[in-house]
């Protein structure tokens, strides 16, 4: 009898917990329409069109559903978007853009060339609003607006990738909203989420979800769903199983569970344009010596990091910093395959000596290397690197900081070695130790300028190869890996995810399976 009563009590308690959990889920979730689709996506702040540098990639993906760029991308090429067509003068210093007619902002106001002019004028005056604003400041002189459907961009000097790296990245904002906003990063008006995109802002709950509603008047086609929700989840695999989300980017090993499963689509695995790097402070000893940086590169077993931190789901980064899909990628570079003996040989030339398991520095004391790890999600990789440096005899102090505080440390230059990650790996950065800004090399600056501005593709390829060789030898940072990702999605409402080669903005722009083309019925 007692066992039966115990069973009844336990059943009631289980039911009570189930109902409580259900109520919590209901109250903490957005009100879902019948035609809704939920994407797993990290929180990157309020979905205004401006992204602080530390959140630029994820934030760009989220806001791409609300705002539009002048160019967009299919699976493999750039296409006109808010721009209907464009043409260059012979010197490639004047770009005439014909805008798509009859486009309206979410508040009903017409989209015109004044919005284009205002957007880029704002970026020139406040470059902190975009991590591509340095290109706008360097190359764009001014914009003319001869009529509401034409914007004429006058450049200071030619830039070969101006279309994709600038027009494909910068989201156009409504002049009638932001002219009165004051400081754009502080503006809190309810109209700060007005865009031209396929979805309108409805609700944002920090740390939980974004809720967007369909824009029935979208110029490129009707949205396939009434609501799009981007939700932060602790475990996307479990959330997919339980129907809490409809799509996520997963490692290929984890995604296998859904391959062939009824109701799910699974894309091919692709190496992300995001990659992780070890950034050296080239202004601080001993990392100011290229031999020291090369020694660290030989002393870190990057393949072991991929095998153990990613379960093998990664591609080793090139010492020339470019992604394997980049048109400028070269295989003819030092690969820094794991070789601790070579590492110790290089360190020996700098005055280091091994004494048993300890590496003595030129001062005669044990050599120390402080290692900053950017984010808890990188901790396992950082621990493996710490172990490799310990094997060389270094004493390694490992410190973990989340994205914001870690970026502040990089900005101040208060580090020696940092494990970091970022995207944009199809081309080169003005600061090759990005997102730090410490490395200085006049030869790099000269080659970068040539690569960025020459109209000759052959000359551009030559400049790119020289840049890669310089970076591979001087090594301001050591690329570690590109993670492999697979898109897993529930097959409903006609939605099919696909990989956008080159990134959503092109040239290694944000890597994501969440291309807005998947969510609209193209006209």
C-alpha cells in the first residue's frame, strides 16, 4: 500500500513540475503565429542598424532581416538589391547607382537616394558605427543625388572590391529617422528599428529572443512565414529534438543525427569564414621578435586543437591568413606543422635554454607567457595551447575574458598572446593583427594599398601573394582553425537553408546559413 501511495505522490509531483516548466516556457517565449519559424541565434544586442565591433558578425546576420544593403548574395554571386543597377566611369572613380523604384520603409515612407547619401555621410562622420567604415572614409569622397532614384558615388581613388566590401556590407538607413536621432548609439526612439527588409521588428528580449513580423510589402517577394524568431538556446541539438527551434548551425559530427531524419534538411559541411588566431603583441618583448612568434607557431599542435576541441570538425588556418575559398589563397606558404624541436631551436637563438622541463629565458628565470582567451566557448582550445607551451617549458598564465572586456584589452595593447576569433577571411585587413591594431610594417601597408587599388587582376594576385608571404614569415598572428559548420533545418513553409559562398556580404563577410532569400517567395 505504501509503495502504491509513493507512486501516486511521485506522479503528482512529476506532473506539477511538468506543468510549471510548461508555464515558464509559455511566459518566457514570444507569442507564436501559426506560420512561424525559429532560428537558433546568439544575442548580439538590440537590432539597430549599428554594430559595435565586438558584435559585428552575429549582429549583422540578425539585422539583415530588418534592413537591406544595396547588393545581396545568392549561393554563389552578388546580385542587385536596393540598387537595381550600377555603372562605373572608365577610371572607376565615379559609381552611378540606379535604385530600385517603389521601395518603402516599414513606416510607409519612400526609400530614395537621400537615404543612401545620409547613410554614407553618417559613416564618414562616425566611423565607430561600422567595422567597414574605414573603407568608406578612405575611398569615398562624396555622394550626389541628381534625382530620388539615382545616387552617384564619387571616390577619392579606385578600390577594386568597393561594390561587395562596401555596398554589400553597409545597411541603408532611413534619413527621416536618424537625422533627428543625435548620437546613433544612444538613440532609443521606437522608430530606430525601421528598415526596408522582409521582416519588421516586433520584440526583443535580451538574452532570450528576437521576434520579427512579415513585411507584406517587401519589394523582393512575400515572406514565407508570418513570424521569424531568433532565439538564444543553451543546447541547439536538444532544442531541435524537442521542437523548440526549427534551424541551427551545427558541427558535422553533431548534425549527423538529423541526416535522413524525417522532416529535416541537412546541408553539406562548409569551412566557416570565421577563424581563430593567436594574436601576438608585436610591440611587447619577447613577442616583438619574429623568431619568437615562429617558435610559438611550431610549438602549438594546431591539429590536436582541431581534433580535441572540435572533434575534428575544423580546417587548419593558413599562415597567410586567407580562407581556402579565397581567390587569393596560396598553398605555397610555411605551414608551421607541429615541431617542438624546431621551436626550441629558434628560442635557443634568442637566448632561451631548456633545463629539464623548464625553459629559462635570457634573464635566467623561467620564461613566462600570459595567454588571454577570448570567451568561455574557446576555453578548451586555449587549455590545449597552454599544455603545448607548458611542454616547451614556459610557465603559462591563462586568463579568460568575454568578448567586450577582451576587446578592451586588445585596444589597449595590454597583452602578449591572445586567442581570438573573427570573420572576413577572404581578403586582407588594413591592420593584419585585427582586431588589435599594434603591428606596424611599411612594406605591408604598401602592398595592401596596391592590392586594394590596382585595376589589374594579375597585379592584384602578385600583391596578394607577397602579402601572404610577408604575413606567413613575420607572423603578427597565427591562424589556428576554421570550424566546419552544417545547416540543420526543419522542412516547412518551403524554407530550405543554403550556404552563401563568400559570406552574406561577400569577401568572407558574415558566414551563416540564414540567408534572407530562404525566407521569401522571390518575385
